[in-house]
């Protein structure tokens, strides 16, 4: 993998991790267009995902600090309840990660990956289109909502289903406030991504996949971090303004193109 390819893929990861267009799907499309087989390299995947986690922490640093402070008050306060809601949302993805991780990974190795990505992007487009008609009840995310949003996050392990798109769309369809849903969607993913990376470190042999040099890794990390930082802030603003319909149109077009050229 060259430095330019690493930069392009890092930017794709950073942008699409937060914008509701599916990072996994766009990375597969990017790999297909660039002809870079090394994107399957575990080290690169872990590095760019780590970059997007860091960008989330930077954007929500005050919220995270506030939640941690509230947790260590050792009371059933608003902050502690919020963290427990995040824990509840992690149950579905935790089950899939522990028991079905190998099956999910096999999906990314299928010869029909572009066709799969295209079909899943059409599903993402449909979900986002539904939010255009969603009526906000101006309520905060409940424990029940957190679990349902967690199920939506689990479905997003499929390449082409947007994690942010599916979780935010589900939250909006449940009647939650737009800003509250965006905040919950981005905070709930921190621990699952970190957990997935730790499991990858423990399970896989990184020395055997070390075909990517230090410079492409660094450039990929920086590209993903900067793009993620901008995309995360932009997405919060877009959700508040209710402009997800434009992403629905984009996903529908991208999905159709992926299916045609599959």
C-alpha cells in the first residue's frame, strides 16, 4: 500500500464512519477501485478505526468527562443511567462479536462483495428516507430505546449498512430528540470499536501481516482522524437540521452503481 492509497482509504474511513453512508461498504468500494488488496491488512484496519475513536473522544471530550465524573459520584444519577443505557445498547453487538465474528468476517471475503454492498446500501437509503417522515416526540433515549438502537448497530456489521445511519434513523423513528440521538449514537460505539480492536490484537498475528510500512500507517491514521473530526461535527449539525434525506439519495445512487458494476 502506497502513502497516497493509505491517505485516500484513511479519509474514506474517517468520513464514512460518521456520515450515514457505511464505512465498511465504502472501504470495499475503495479497495475495488484502487485495486489495493492490502486494505485487508489487520494492522491498517485497527489503526484507522483507532483514529476515528480518537476523533470521537475529542469532539465529545466534555460530555465524556461529565459522564465519568457523574459515574464516580456512585449515585443513580443521570450520568450513571446514561452510561448504563450505553451498556444496554452494547448487548446485541457483544453477542454477535463473541459468537458470530467469524461468520461476519466471511461476508467480506465473498466473491459477490460488491453486490452485497450495493444491496445493503439500498437498505441504508431506505432507513434514512424513513427519517424524513419521523416525528420527534422530544424525548431522551430510554433503556428500551437503547436496546433497540443496539440491535440496529448489530445489523450494521453487514458491509453497506451504515452504523451511524441505522442507529440515528432508529432513534429518530422511536421519537427521540435529534441531538440526543446523534450524541448517543456516537458515544455508544466507542467501547465496541475499542473492544473489537483489543480482540484483534489478542487473536491475530500482526507480524504476519506487516506488509504495510510505518509511513502509510501514520498517513492513514492522520487522514482518518482529521476526516473523522470534521465528519463527526458536520453530522451532528445535519441531524439537528433533519437533512438525512440527501444521504438517502446518495446511498441509493451508490448502491445502484455498486450493483451494476458488481
